[in-house]
């Protein structure tokens, strides 16, 4: 009995039989069509998250500095204030507000710093309590000697 092989099978055997079918190629293209946009969107979200985190850190430092300077100079008693601070090449808008604290004769100072990252606005708020009576009136001590 003699076995014969067709010429196509001989050529496939000579090439090693390593060929992709049309269905395999289409499945691979479909997979890439799904994975590539998802990966690009994930990179965009990660980039935005990193940028916002870095700018929030700077905004928190700005808010802390505004609160500290206001407490030392006691300029928070004169009402609401606002301004802009430039850190590097970024501008941070700040607003300082003072409200009456319901528990004690104190004031709630809030520094809100706003900034933008990739076209969206974000803000950071820091608050502290301040006693207007002790910060605006200096205390004097009289030593009496007998």
C-alpha cells in the first residue's frame, strides 16, 4: 500500500506547519481592540490621580501657611480674606473665612485653597480654632515683691 500526500501538505510540512488561521487573526485583533483603549484610559486616570495628589499636597502646605500666618498676625479678626499664591509655575487661590464657634467664645478659621488639574477644579480645606480674646489682648503679669 502506497501513501501519497498532496503538494499543499508537503509545503506545509516543509514550512513547519506554523500558520495562523483567519479566525485566530480576527480574535487577536478583537482582543487588541478591547485592551488598548482600556490600557490608555487606565494610564490617563493614573496620570490624573498622580497630578491631583501632588497638587493637593502643595495646596495643603499653602493652606497651613495661610492659617499659621493669620494666627500669628491676628489678621483673621478683620473678616474674610483671599488671594493667590504661586508655587513654582502653579497658582493656588486661597480664601480665609472666620466663623463663630458655637461651644466657646472662639472662632473657627478655615483656609480653602483651590487649584486646577487637567481642566478640573479641586480644593483643600484646613480649619483650626482661635480664641480672639487671648490672641488680640496681650496678657501682662505684675510681680509684687514684699
